[in-house]
């Protein structure tokens, strides 16, 4: 019995020791899926948000400049620990313009990272991934300039509906699409955006509720004023000092 317990203990310790090295492999058909990326960018990282995917999620396409590095580690940060970023349609573009796909890249996943090894130390690396709808969060996989391109008819300028971190950004537009640019990023990027039609609906509902609330306040105030006036006419609201003055004087 003691021998069985010892074997079980060794097995548990072995699993704990290798827990950080075991991950869920991304299917090859997803890594090799076809995608068309816009390689013509001057930013170190260019992320294009695509309003598609399942309900509650959206896709984004990322193109990173590769300089003097042979791999990149992709992950998402959470409160508990980092998790590997599940990428699709991975591609690499050589400086001469030749584009290769999954067959030329080496992709490995662990419980915390998705590590992609490049066929060269110079070029561009691109992939597709999923994020929460209307909320884009990016870890600083590379340092340098970043550019986020929102879907058509989306924005971040509303002080309630939109938010951008870091705050040292510039807003622009390309072909009617809102762009957010940072000259240098060394910390996580967060963008909360919204559809312009949603902004109209939100503020429209907010305005209607505000009018209803104001109307209710004025109505009840009028009712209270009418009640106070009625009590005064009925002599129900007589001050204590006035009652004292109307009392006959006390005898000796």
C-alpha cells in the first residue's frame, strides 16, 4: 500500500512539474487557413479589427514587423495567469515580398504561451485571432509604434462608450475607418469601441429617460405644492408660536 502511495505522489509531482509545458495544440487546418493581409504598413504593429465571428466575439488581423528576432511569444493576460493566444492563418513575409504560410513556421503551444518561430530574422509576421466584441486587448509582444484600425462606422471618442489605453494616442481615419496610433508602446493596449448607430440609440434612450424623470419630478413637486396649499387653506399648518399667541394669558 505504501508503495502505491509513493507512486501516486511521484505522478502528482511529475504532473505539477510539467504543468507549464503542456498545452492544447492549435489544429493545423486553422494555422494554415487562407487569409489576405495588408502588408503595406509603416507601424511596428498594425491591428485591423473585423466585426465578425461568434456572438460576443470579433476577429482581428495583426501584422508585426520582425527585426533581429527568430520567434515571438503570444498570450493573453488574466487575473490568474497568462493563457496562450489561439492564432489562425499564420503567415510570414520576407523583405523581398515573398509570403510563406504555416508550412514555413514552427508553432508550439504551452499552458501560457503560443510561440511562433520564424524562417528568417527579418520580415513581417501576420496572424488572425479572436477578442471580446467591442473590447480589444493586446499585450506588447513587440516594442515600437502601434496602429489599430476599427471597422467601418465605429469610433472611440464618446467619453462613456469609448476608452483607449495608453492615453498618448492620435486619432485619424483611413477610407472612413477610425484609426488609433501610438508612437511607442511598452505596455498593454486596450481599446473599447462602439458602433456609431449604438451611440445614437444609447443617447436617445438616455435622453428619453431623462425627460421622463424630469417630468415625473415636476409632476410630484406640483402635487406636493397643491397639498401644502390645501392644508394651509384648511388651517392644518399653524405654527406653534402662532398658537401660543392665540392662547389667553395664564392667571396669577
